[in-house]
C-alpha cells in the first residue's frame, strides 16, 4: 500500500467499509502491534507527522480496528497466560516508548525473560550482542548514579 495523505477517517465511518478502508485498518492493526503506539503506527503507514497523531487516535478508536485486534492477537486461555502476555506487552511498550532509562530497564528484563542474556548459544554473534548489551547496561547504571 502506498503512502497515505491526510484524510478524514470519520467520513469513512458509514454502515460498511470498502475493501480499501478495511485494508487501511488492517495495515494499522499490523503496525500498531509492533509497538502499541498509534502515532508511530500512523507514521509507518505514511501519514505526515502533522496528521499522524490525530489519524492514529482515530484509527485506534475505530470499531473495526478494535474488533480486529483480538482476532490478530487472540486472548489467552488461562489467567497465567493472560498475566504473562500483559507483562510482556507492558515491557515491550516501555522498551519502545518510555523514557531512556525505562527503555533500558525494560529491554534488560525482556532479554532475561527471552533468554537473550544467556551464553548457552553457540552463535558468536548472539554472545557478542548479549555481552555488548550487558556492558552498555552496566555503564549506564554506573553513570546514572552520579
């Protein structure tokens, strides 16, 4: 789908959606699930910065989008899985959208949960990445104490 220009999404809220309107919303859902940020999703879709905030909010509140989100990301079957998903989603949002220190802390927690920080992988590149991240986190923690 090509770059979108600003348009009034509320005009599309009629009794039905055209295939192009559904395609736009489906693309928004896909982009939104990357970082849970409607503004950034709209930017990635090609909306101009000046319009992205409003269009992102319009799209995230759209009934079709709200109906699609659980279909694309189904609700977990039990409470533990629901809690696990909530923790992971919260950490991902914090790693993408929080203040810098929060991003580092969230990324550190995600790396522990996902096992990225362990050296049991025989891949040298993975080990180097994990070590670089550890060094960076330690330096940041040490520097932020002053």
